[in-house]
């Protein structure tokens, strides 16, 4: 059976109907992984035996979980703790760390009958926009192996694009689900902050991180979101969120009011990207939505505020990595200071070190007010700006990134330029809002382009409905990278 | 030169909750190393803190008891520094919004102002093994809830410091929020001390002393450091602002050069914890739930029961003891008798058995009935003490005990008179000795009479009868 064009939900149906076993689906996926892993390096760890074990156990079980995705093989980003399975967030400093516990989302995954194919490659500690800072080598874009897949959930997006798994769990702090989804031609959604428990997510920036799905369709994303949302007593920032997105999914978006912020279509945006994203407005209009221009002048505060706040929180979140209790411990050190310095200098890559130093700086005495406090104020301004817009509109339409995926090795030498590429995605995290990225076209080189829809707090249903409606009338999400390596 | 010592105190108190401040690990003291910890309190990747509601309640109650203004929103901050006993490399504490501010504690002739009091998590314990030259880290203590209480520099003597610590200890014990045992580390105290010329309005450079493990050590440390600083200044030197470790064995403070100035803690609001707004009703309930505090209770007992300041002070020195006393009186015992017996026999019995007042096996009912037996003349005091010792542990009813063992005092006038006559007849020499002026002989005759009656006579009656007979 050829499952290349089978969505996760469709596969779930086949398995439930008994037309396909979980073991067959897992074998299919593992075969794909075997074929593509060398070329795209999407996986950090492939859990072949475990996946087959889980699939066979699922098939043999009398009482199967009834979740729509039961038995469907998937993979998760390597910053999500998986009990008994090496989890290192693509960092040398975690070495061969094996968590003694599962993240909350992994517990849900197991309960729903998910089959785990492995842990996906990423930027180290989720810090990056290209998935080139991994200690295990960069991820390559399945659409063009000389280009990056985006980051930091590059492995997740690439694996879904290459058909190596039927959906993936990524994480998004400043665009890390949406941007790789856009650059790999797949669909991804970052939920409202607090909708999904962060317990077991290796923290980058605590007030910005969220786990979310990357999959082929909005429908798949809805099913995965149902699986993972909801209050968890172990995460004080998690909130009650209802998980009925698949059941309530509709393509009826008549009367939906969509705002298009002018500031998101100004200078610096690639012409083809602009054209393709604006074309999304046309499709949605044809389906009955009302689309009009609006203003978001506060957009310009997004990148500076984000980098100050995210790095500040990261500098504290990454301080626990010292080689003492877990992870890689350097040899031959003779004092506590030497131990700390050696662990962290050898264990962290340059981008992680850069962000830790930046974060330490903005929190330090004499600079806290000018940087951190000011960034907090900018954050409030951004939040209020979105709140103002969402009184008039149900959704906002923007690009995901100003360009399509750059070539490997082009970005890391100019970090500032790389940071500026996050301008459409980071304000969303600062405001704690949900947003989805849908494939909306390709550039002249055949690289995918994504469009972002942003919703108000807990507006995931509206987002998914709009994305679903869009995907009814377009086929960008059905295109597959050429099987070049075959 | 006339010097004045100025002292401020930072006290850390472990709250006696069952579980830690941000996770559900047990806080039981004395467990084997690293058996009471989890991903949260060992700072594993992906672990998150969740606030212990009970610890918050304890903190709020303590803030009220110390007359603080209680913050209406509870917020935490990260205090960042590297040290092996701090697994996250930050301590979750409260800098910007401590739970209580502007409080005070009365220490008799003086009131000490409390600058602020806040909640924070404890660090782990480092255990140095000189033999293997290695240091182990025990995370059992890591995450235990603490309140840190910071005073203004209002102290002028070591005695004031100790008075404050004692008042603080008994207040927090009364609240039931901590057992405040300095020897077990549930009460830790850092002394900030400086000296200045009397009359000066500015503060001198201060040092901070740590590692004080008893009130006596505090007294010695204050005296030592005050003297040391004065000597330095009088010989033309300058005081270095530093942290000093109190060495109990050598009885001196030693500079901790090396545990240096990582003074920039880069505090910022803890993003993993949501600010908690305290509803006024919730706060009101906690405030109303406060037990009567020691000073107020002492005053009331003096007023209502006519106890002396000393007696009331002794009884209210421990909440369990005060409770026991009041319950005994409520059952009909006379305040004076109950006070005497509790301060005397009860405390003695506790000490002999190495028990805390909370662990008293004797019930107020039992003591009240015993005191009633004495008051009504059915047994004498000597017998009462014997009965007390017998029933202290067992919970037997004293009346029953007396009945079973036939310990009732003989009050039968006929029998008493008969016995007195017999004793006088049998001891003619003593009689004549007494008549000749030897007072001791009287006592002997009393003793003989008591013996003849098996010790169960009312001594006052025996006395009276003998005096009558002997003229």
C-alpha cells in the first residue's frame, strides 16, 4: 500500500476500519526513514524497535484507544522529554541524557495509541531559524537538499514533508513551528500560550514556548491538537482548553473578518512571497470571508523585544546545564569553576552561547531597566495592539517569513539578519496568541512558501477552519518533494 | 571612645508543610540522601514548579503574626547564581513583591521593625568527605519552603537579638507553621553587624555572619564581632564588608574570602509561575484563623486567671503546654493549682521521658481529676505525686487508681485520734523532748503517725491533732 498521500486522519480511519495494521503503517514509515534519513538528517534518534513493539502491541490489544490518530506513527522534536529514550535538544551538553520521565504530551500520545518513530533534529535548544546549529549536523530541506528546512523544528517539518512520519510534534518560541512548516510546504500550528502543557518540554523561553503539531493538513493538525491540549497540574501556566477541534472543523468561513496588516507587506519582503500570501486573501474571500487592510505599526517592536526577553529567560533556563547531575561531564577538571566553564564552553554551540550571554547582559545590574524592563513594556504594547485588532477582525493574514529557505551555511554568519527574519512570527509569541502556517505556493526555484493566519486567544478553531477552507480550494499542501534520492 | 553596636537580622525559617514549595516531594527530616527528590527539585530539563498552596497559607499567616502588610498579589522572582546545591542555578524567591512588608515584633522593652518577609525555596545540602576529597550533594532539602524574615537594623545588643529569636520562635510555633529548631536547621539566622560612635546617625560598614547554630552561639558571635570591629577601628583600620563564618569551636568569626561577590543576582519575574491574586475573603479567613499569639495569651491568662507574669510566661512558652493548662482549668481545676502542677510535675515528667509538650500522654481530664482529689482532701499531695507518676503514661483515671490501690486519705477523726494516741503512748521520749523545747521531736511524731496510717492521712489534720494533744 502506498501511504505517501495518506493524511494522519485518513490513516487513523484505515487502521480503525481494520484495513491496515499499525504495524504495516509503522513499517512503511520506518522504510521511508531508512531511505531519507541520510540525505535530510531529520532524525536525531530513530526508535525502530520501540515503534514496532508499540505498533504490534496496539494491533494485538483487544481494547484499543478510540482516538482518531490511534495507531498512527509519528515523531517528536528532541526537546520533548521521552522516558527511557535519549533526549538531548540537539545539544552536546546533554550528551546521552535519558529522561526518567515523559513530557505531558508524551503521556497523552501514549494513551492515545500513538506509535513513536523517533526524536527529531532541531536547532540546539530550539535557538535558531535554520536547524543548522544541531550537534548532530544540519537538517536539509527535502525540497532542495542544499537549502535549510527552517528552524528550530526543522527536523519535524522535513520529516513530515518527506513522508517519514504522518505528523510531528514541534515547539514554537518565536516561529519555530510556523517557519519550518512554511519552508517545507507543510502545515503547522502554534497554540495559544498555555493551551498545551510545557511539562517535559526542555525550556528555552518559558513565557513564549509552546508545543504544537506539524502535519500535512489543517485537519491533521486539528486531530493532533485535540490530543495535546488541556490543563496539566504540573504546569502552572497551562490553562483549560477544550480539545474538539477535529469534530468542530468546518470549511464554512462565511462572514469571517480577516485583517491584513500593511506593515507585514512592506520593504524587505520577497516579491513572490508577497504575491503568494496576498493571493490567500483572494481564496478566503471567494469562500465568503471579508478581507481588508489594517494597521499594526507596533510590529517593529517585535524582534527586539523578543530577543531581549527570550534570551533573558533562556540565560536562566540554560544555567542548570553544568555537567554535574546529568549530561556530559568534562574530564580532568580540578575545581568547581573549571567544571562549570569546561562543561558549558564545550557543551554549548556558538548560537546558544550567544543567546545566553545576551540574556545575562540584559538582566544585569545597570542594564535591567533599559533592556529587560523596556522589552516588557514593548510586549504589553504589542499585546494591546493585537487585542485592538481582534476587536475588529477574527483573524489576521501575514507572511511567515520574508523569504523562502536560504541555502545551507548562508545564515549563521549574520545572526542579526537571521533574527530580523523572525519579524512576522515573534510578535505572536509575545502576545501569547495562536497562529497557523499553511502552504500557499512556491518560488521560482520550487521552494515552498507559507502564509500565516493569526487568531485571538483560544481562537484555534477559527484558525483551523480558515486553513481547512483554504486547503479545500488549493492543492499546495498536497504537493510532495521529488523523490530525488530514490 | 563610646561605641554602639547596630545589628540587623536575616532569619530563614523552614515551614512545616508535608511537601516542598514547588513539588510534592516529602519534607521529612532525616531521610537517606536523595530519596526525597524529583525532576522538579533537582532541576531536570523540562521540569516546572507549581506553588504549594499550604506553604503560601503558612507564609501569609506568618506575615500577619509579624504584623506585616500582606501583599495582595503573590509573585515570585528568579535569583540567579551558580552553586552545586542549587540545581536550577536559580532560586525561586521573592524580591520585588515579598509576601509581607513593614511588620514588627515586640521583644518586651522594645519593638523590632521587620523590613520584609518573603517565601523562597531552600537549596540542597553539600556533604564534604575529607577522606575521599569529594563532595556529595543531597537534594532532599532542595525545594523545602522557607520564609526569610529581614529586620531593620534595630538591635543594639546580643540579648535583644536572642529575645527576638525567642519571640519569633514561639510565635511561629504557635501558628503551627514551623517547629523552629535551630539545631535541626529549621531556624537559621544570619547576623548583620556594624559599629559606630554613639550619637552617630550613619551606619558603619557591616559584616554578615553565618553558621550560627544556637542562641548561645548568637550571643557569643555578636559579642565577638562587635569587639573585633571596634578593635579594628580603634587601631585605625577599616571594616571590610564581607561574609564571615562563625566557628563555634574556636569561638570566633572567620572571613569567608572566596565565597565571593556573585552579588548581581539578575533578579527577574519567574515566568513559570502565574501571579496569584489573593481574594480579600480568602485573606480574611486566614487572618481570622490565626490562633491567639503568645503575648496576647499571656496577658489574658494573667488577667483572667490571676496568674503571675512569671507563671503565665512559663505556661505560654509552648503552645501545647498553654493549651493543656487552659483545658485543665476549663474542666474545673483551680488556675493556681493547675499552673503549679504543670510547671512542676508535668514539665519534670516530660523532661525525664525526653518528650515534647505536644507529645504529652497525660490528658487534661486526668490532671483535673487528680487536682480535684487533692483539693477535696481525698488524697494528700505526696500521694498525688505518686499517682501522677503512675498514670502519666498509662491514661488511667486517677480516681480509679486511687480506689483500686486504696490510697484514699484517712480522714476519719476517730481513727486519727486513736492513732495519734497510740503513737504518743509508744514514743514517750519524743513527747518529753518536744515538751522540753525540741521542735524536731514534733516532726518525728508526725512522721510516725503518718507511717502508722500508711502515709494516707491528711497531714494538716494530723498536725492539728498532735498540737492539740501535746498542748
